[in-house]
């Protein structure tokens, strides 16, 4: 779609490139298939029906972190045999949704959670398949708010709890332990943390085998990052390198399936946020470009100090200036980027905030009684 077509829509709005989405999905599928790896899409990244339909149709499974995400996956048509349910705080009602639909696995994060699932499964005369989410204590070297694999994080079962867990295992009559689950963080662009994860998974996998506990699948989570700095130059992550690291360093037993939970890497670069400049405000140290989009549309910069490439898509000027690109919300944290270099910008220009396909629209809110405009799809 040309710029002239985009600016016919009421701003701010999300725009999704379905062609790029499908190319990304095909690339991920091709390189996972080399090693017979299984992909579950992390719904928390983006839950728009048209995006989910494309992902389901290519044959990926679903990784859910709430009962409503499980319901959404079922509604879209993901097979129950491909739905994993993770999350550190599953309610009884959410667990029952998974039990009723006999999902692939509950990724369990504490001994108490397993006991609750066992009791609920007993009451429903069901057997719950579970994977233990183990905390590998591997540093992902990413933002502290999206690091999940250290012992200081709330996620996962720690290594010192495992002896107690396997002693309790025979008492859980309505539990079938089928897998081990790991996830160390998000927006990881170095392959070193994934290599370190493999080494730790090998140790833990062997630990269970030595105790005659047969693990059917290893779930390595997700975390592969995208290029936020040059999204047009590198729109699709290097899935060949990513899966190759696991093929090189992971040492599964011959009977074990290998699963991944990818989110951002599949959908991140297919989405953009289109906004209009309301005002240019001259400052002492910088100028402000005040947009009609704010943290209500895109929260990531406010909570993660996340960087997004921003460009002026309507100006004819070749002159460039620096701007603090901000929104209209009554919060000082409502800022998309400081000292961003843009073509000379004026009131009425349209800007494109790139790489918002993951954790953009799904995190939007109605703070300040803001209304969300319809999404635009590029076919």
C-alpha cells in the first residue's frame, strides 16, 4: 500500500503486512523442519484473528499464558494436541479449561501448582499432561524486565527443589510428566545465551534420565529477537542460525521431541504504528514532535525503554533534524524516542513507527479514555 493510501485512514492505527508475515512464517517453518523441531506461536505477542489464522494454517501450535488465550487458540482452530499452557499464576478456572480440552501440556512453574492441577484433574476424572518449567539460571543479557531465566526471577522451578519434586511425583496420580520447559527471556540477539541454555538443558535432561524418569519432549521456549534498528534491511530473523545453534549444542535422547515457543520473531516486523504529527514544540535542548499516538497505543518504550525506528513518511524535505518523539498522554514517560533523527517534520505529517507487530496492539489501553482505531491490513 502506498503512503497516499495509508493516510486516508484515521490515525493512529496499526498496519500489518501479511505478505511479510507469511514470508517470515515460511522461513521459520523451513529451518525448523530440517531438524523436525516443533513451533508453538506465543499468542501474547499478537492475538489478531487474521494473524492467528495464518499461523494456524501453516501448522504451528499455540503457546498460551492465560485461559482466554487457550480459548482463543481453540476458537481459531489450533489442535488441542498442539496447545501448551504456560504462566506462573494459572487460576483454577483457567486450569479447568485446559483439562476439559485435554491440551498438549501445562508448563508448570511450582510444586504447589502441580498439586492443584492434580487435585482438579482428579475431580474431573482426567489425567493432566505437564512439563516442568525449570529455571536454568542462564542470563539472557537482555532488559531486566524481559529476563526470565535467572534464579532471582519469579518464573520456573529452581534446581534445589527437584529432589523434593521427584519424591512427590508418585503421589500425583492424575499427573503425567511429559516434558521439561525452559525460557530465559525475550529480544535475545546473541546466540551465546542459547548455547549456554543448551548446555544447562543437557545437564538437567541427563539428571532426570539417571533417575529413570522418561521425558518425552524438551521445550526450549522462545526469545529470538528482531532487528529494531534496521527493520527494512533485516525484516526476517536468522532462523537458520537460531535453530542451528540448538542442533549443534543440544543433546536430546533419540525418543525426545524438541519444541519452541516463538512470538516476537514471527510477527514483530510485520506490524507498524501509523500516527500523525499534532504539533512541533520548540524546546531549549531539543524540539518535540507531538503525535496523536501515545503510550496507550504502544507501551513498550515507556516500560522497557524500547527502541523503535521512526520515520516521517510524508514530508518532501531532505533536511534532517533531531526530535523527541512523544505522545499526547499526561505522563512524562509517554515518549517513543529521544533525539530521534527525522526528516524536517511539521504539523500534519505522518510518521511510521516500525516493528510494532509484537507487544504493540495487545498491550494497548484506554487510559485517558482513549479510543482505538481500526487496524489496516496490507495483503
